[in-house]
C-alpha cells in the first residue's frame, strides 16, 4: 500500500501506484459502492515486504483513517522474536485491537473493523471474537476446487464461532479467476457457484478477488446473487448454516476432498439449506427435512431456489435431486401448512416414534 518515510516512519502513498493520492483512491471506490479496506501486518514487514505495523499501531491507524479506510485486514508475517513480544498469537494481535479502541476514543470516529489473517493458528475461533470481527481459519486460498473443498471442510468444525460481529474468514474469493490471475484459476461454473454459496451462507466476509474490469457475465451473476447476499447480511440472524450430515464420509469426519455435504440453518427469510455434491461426477442427493433442527416436523414447506430465483413447489418430508460434479443447491424453505393426511411412516424421524399406548411405530 505504501512506502516508508525514512524521517518519521510514517507510511507514505506510493506515487507510482496511486498518482492521485490515497484519499482520491478511496473516495473513488466509495462513490462506486465499493468498500475501501486497509491491509497491514502484525510484524516488521508485510508478507510482500512493505512496512509492517509492529510498534507503530496507533500512527498507522491514524494514517489509514486519514486516507479514508475503516476496515483493516491484518497479516502475520515477519513477527518479532518471542523474547521481544512475550506474547502468543492472541496477545500479539491484541496490540492492534487495543490501538483501534485508543484511536476511536482519540478521534471520535467509529472503530476500525478488525480482520485477523493468522491462517487459523492457535484455535483462533476461540479467542478471535474477543478482539476482532473476523479471522482467517485456513492457509491462503487457491483458485481451484481442491482448495475450496478444503476450506469448507475446515469451516465444518468451526462454524459455531459465526455470529454478529464475529466471522470465520474463509479468505478472499476466487470467483472470476478461471483462466486468469496468479496463479491461473480453473474453477468450473458449478464450482464457482458452490464457492460463493458456501462463503455467503457460512457468513464469511465477502471480499472480491478478481479483476472486475474484465469480469464475465457469469462472474457478475455469481457475485451479484442478492438472494444469497441477503442471507450473509441478515440483520436478525447472526449464526451461519451448520452441517447436519456429512454424506460421503461418516459424520464429523475431516476430509479435505469430501467435506460435509448437507447443511442448514435459520434466517429471517426462511430455513436455509445448502447441499454440496463433493464427488467428481453427477450424484443423486437426498435428505429428510427433519434432519435440520430448524424444520418443524409434521409441516410441509415451499421451496425457493436461490440460484434459479424460482419457487419450486412443495417439499413433504424429503427432498431428492441430482447435482453436477462439485455442484450446489441453495434452498430457502418456508412453512406451507400441515402435512397431508395419511402419511406413513408416522414420523419423519422414526427413532422412538410411538402410539399413545406406548407401542412403537414400526415404520
């Protein structure tokens, strides 16, 4: 972002990259409805060798604030020796968290939103919410399916940390980088949809990682899916979806190639389901509605497809459909009244289903 000033150690704008200045740059972004976010580092230098903020937290925040930034993504390269910091990861990041509070009190401006880039180290989902609003849960993303699947697998064991003002950051998005970028991406259309669906419904920060000046119609369609974005930005429900069945593997199995396939959760707009086909060929997907905690047994549900943006009939007890390799279904279900009479088995979930006289239903 900037250069060192050799005289006062302030970060300066690089005139070759930002000839009109940083303030002009951030103002232009904001005029287009794009958030302007600062990037810094918890050590002596950033991962790319630019100035880090260790020991200069307050002055760097004041610089970024003056330039028009209000969100800080904070990396973890070139950190000082342990005998200097005498802190673990939590304590080292707390330095900038404390500085953010200090600068807010000093200037009267809202505090920076703070996003940690510590690659999921040291169980960050436990301490991240104490000092930040988001934290990485994984190593750096790559623009191919194996990387996407691996991150979803990691998220299946830390989804519970998501809530208002606390988010697992699944990393910058790779939608739009097929055939371009560094490294060059190779996501298929269906894989890109699965990528965006998982990031939105798992309440990850949505940071575009492609060159929008050459974005295709498919890229704009995916990144502009308002049905999914409104779930990500739900004003009333902070929790994300959670896996209710793993599918290919036994439940609670970590598998970077085949993460959990069946997910659900609540929202202001209905019960959310995400179904992933993690296999390399087309597959038939099936689930019982009552496998989701958010469904009421004995009710039927209208089904809205958040990719086709269409109402797709009514679901009673179960849903079955085919998905292409690495494809996704993103569904929104809403109560459509009592189930039809005469259904058998008597319970959607058969275990312990009994008649009033204490006799179990055989189903």
